[in-house]
C-alpha cells in the first residue's frame, strides 16, 4: 500500500483572527454593535494580545510549522489616513515571536471588523472604498514585509457581504426580505429579526461585493508597488453545493456554486499569487439523508474539503487551506474531523491540485462573531474566567499527522 505522504515542504498549522482572540478592541463596527446589544460583547476575548508568546509556544509544542493570523485594521488606522506606529510595533513583535519558534506567518490584512471611521462613512458601500483599503494594505505590508512573505488581503468576502447585507445578522444589519428562502447557515439567527428589512439590501449587497473585488485588486497592485516579492492572496470561503442525479438540482447546484464562489473569484483570480481556502459547508440539493451535525448545526462533512479544493484548482494557482475545523465543545468528533479533512486535502493533491499547506481553525477557542463565546473550535480550550489554556486530546492527533506529514492509517 502506498504511504499517504504529503509533499516535501508542506506546512502545517492553525489560524486565529485578531478581533476574535486579542481582546481590548473597541473602535470597530462590531464593538459598537455590542454596546447596542446587537451582538455579544467580545471584551478581553482570549487576551491573546498579551499572551501571544505563550500561545505560540503551545502551537510549537503541537508540531505546527505555520500560523495564520490577522492584524486589526482599527488598531493600525484608528483615524482615516493616520497610522498608529505603536500598533505596527506590536505586530512586528508578534511576527518576530513566530519566527523565533520556527512558525511561518501568514497575515490577513482584514478579517471582518473595520474601523468606526470607515463603517460610519458607508464602509464598503463607499465609492472610494477600494482606494481606502488599498492605502491601508500597502502601508501595513510596507511596514511588515521584512517579517512576512505572504499577506492575504481579506477573509471570506462572501460571508461578510451575505451576513451584513442579505441575512442582517452582522453589521451593518441590513436584511433582504427574501433571504429566508436561501439562508443555509447559522451565523447568529437570533439577531436577524432586528435587522433593517427590505428590497434595497440585495442591491447594496451586489455593490459591496463588487467593491470588495475591486478592493482586493487595488490592494494587490498597491502591495506590489511597495513590496514586489510579497505573495498576495485572497481567502475565499467555499461552500460546496452538490446535487443528486435530478437535473433540476444539478442546475441549482451549478448556479449556487457560480454565485457563491466563481463570480467573485473570476473578478480577482488574476490578482492572486495564491488562494486561501476556508471550508466548512457541504450541502447536496435533493439529499434526504439525516446528517450528523456539528455544534454549529452544520453537516459533518470534512472529507468534502476535496471538492472545495477542486473548485478553486480551476484557477491554476497554488492553494493553501487557510481555515477548516469544527465546533465541538466536548471534543468527541474533532480528531475524526481533522483526520478526514486532512485525507480530503491529500486526495486533492493526488488529483493535481497544488496545495501548499493546511491550517486548522482554530488554534484557540474564540469569539464566534454573533454567536459569542458559546461555540468551541479550538485545539486549545479557553477558560474565559481565568484565561487558562488546556490542550484538547484531538490536538495530539493533529500533532501526529503533522509530525509524520502523512495520513494516519
């Protein structure tokens, strides 16, 4: 039997995002929404802002060779066009801490939360949003590129747009009246009833999605001017829409894949050196099965990361798994989930996809957006009262996969 090894140089790790773990961020749209009672308070979160070295020690102990993180736009540019050198100095220390531990950094420039000055002036509805974002992106890369080779411009643009302008569960809480007909995710249903409802949000959604694509492309060009050798990617959340043999469902799945993934990627692929994949969802139209569910009420389908990778492989770019994981508070299914997800990744490589690395979501339990701290994705459990870290048993299964860089038999 052929040993299921991963390619030489394949890197392994986990991911975090600034607002979800750092704590102490109060000048963003999400923090304001929390003061209004529209989303849970994030507060000090995991206090990762102060504890990052100890957290990276844990990542190192678990065999990780890479780490994906984000920097907080609101910390770095607290006022429009005015940049905070202390924030940059902090993130330089964070990157240096990763290097000391032999962890390759992958930095995301914007992971959902945005400065109040930007969102209160219209955010990505603004006509000049692409230029504003490109200016910020070029500044950060100019300051950090000596410590990081790879920057992603943005995280999950379709998730940001759909939750903010179609479902209305995230800022700016605008809800398209027909969303109930197509909504398949659980990203904070309890907040949807408070959103501004109407027909207009769907038109704003398409404007925002166009501006996000333009923003990525503008940022790519601006980054290349200040640091030509920097690798630039977008992190795309791929929902795998599948179908039974019924032709109607086949057409439905094809349309869903186009509008969720291909439409955006067709706009930005030429301005990507690599593509980051976030995978969580598999849905099959016409399917009558009773699926096993995660704590997020999502189908337990880690093996279908194969299909998500192959969807992106059509763009002929190197791919890295930037996120993939399970909410599993009792850690009863995480080891199985990771093992099957890694196997799906290996199968995609065998099918010809150029996959360079795999990062589990998440290193730590964290703030799961409109769902607060209830959902537990971490390899490391966080006690939010004491900030104590406890490595979950499943993390050691992932460690064994990493150390052997192969599928476990």
